[in-house]
C-alpha cells in the first residue's frame, strides 16, 4: 500500500512539473495601449536597426515597422520580450527582423539580441 501511495504521489509531482515551464516563452498579442510592451518594441526597433545598419545588414535609411508577426514574453528576474517584426524603409524594402529586449525590475531596458531569420 505504501508503494502505491508513493507511485501516485510521484506521478502527481511529475505531471505538475511537466505542465509548468518556469522561464519558458509565452506567446502574447500586440496591445498598443500596453505602455511596457510599446516601450519594449520601440527600444528594440531603435537599437536593432541601428546595430544592423552599423553591421552593414540594413541600408542606412529611416526604418519603421509595418506589422508585428509575433511577440513572446519570458518571466525572468524582470521580463524578456521577443519580437518578430516586419520593417520597411519607406521606399520599397521590406524585411523581417527578430530581436529580444530585457526589462529589469527597475524598468531599465536593454537590447539582448537581434537577427534576420533565413526563412521569412
């Protein structure tokens, strides 16, 4: 009987652990009235496009965003925001850029990474 109780408890613990993903990424929808989300997007776009221009990955022109493909958040000691955003240069160039920004508990935002996915 004790063995049966131990097995049931072990299964219960394993199932609750697998249902939770601490530190996992969660898809969210764009909400233009969410100030934190808007600030993260603006900061990430400004930093990633400037870095991409400096690296020769984008032409040196004024880039803006046209559509958000996806957003994911990750709760850490603060919040990570991962954006996939279509950007354009007001002429004819359109591309997808991926970037991650981190907002610490004090509200300071930093650009973690940026990239251009191979399959857009």
